[in-house]
C-alpha cells in the first residue's frame, strides 16, 4: 500500500533522491515503483535491506528510468554477483557511477 501511494504522488516527478532502505518492498513493491511514469529524474536510489531478488535485479536492469540514476545502493539484499553484473551491464545504466551491491 505504501509504495502504491508513493507512485501516485505528484511530487515524484521532481524527486532526485529516494531512500527506501529497510522497507521490505520485495519484487511486487519494486515493480510498482519502477512502473511509475513520473519517476524519470531520479539520481540516487537506496534500496538496501528491501528483500530484493534476482528477479528484482532483472527488473532494475530493464528499467528505462535507470538512465538518470548515478547512485544505486542494493546492499543487504540476497543478490548474487551475476545480478550485479546484469544491472551494471544494462544499456540503461549510463549514469551509474556509485553502485553498491552485496558481493
């Protein structure tokens, strides 16, 4: 419910930093977040301790909004090296300079 309310917020379009650490989003919550059309100017995204999985990593790698993200924190999620490599190799990860992942 929380993420669904967030993605409906008109303030999302001007948001540059989003810190959601310690929120158990999981794959469903992340899917709602990434589907938000207004979330296209984000520069920093903290998703540490959010219960993200390999499917979440695939979703992040495919997300066009990743183009503007410079800092992405995925620490303390059960991700593998291959998940991190998938995100880093995404054609949308053009601005990503600070990428924190559990390895």
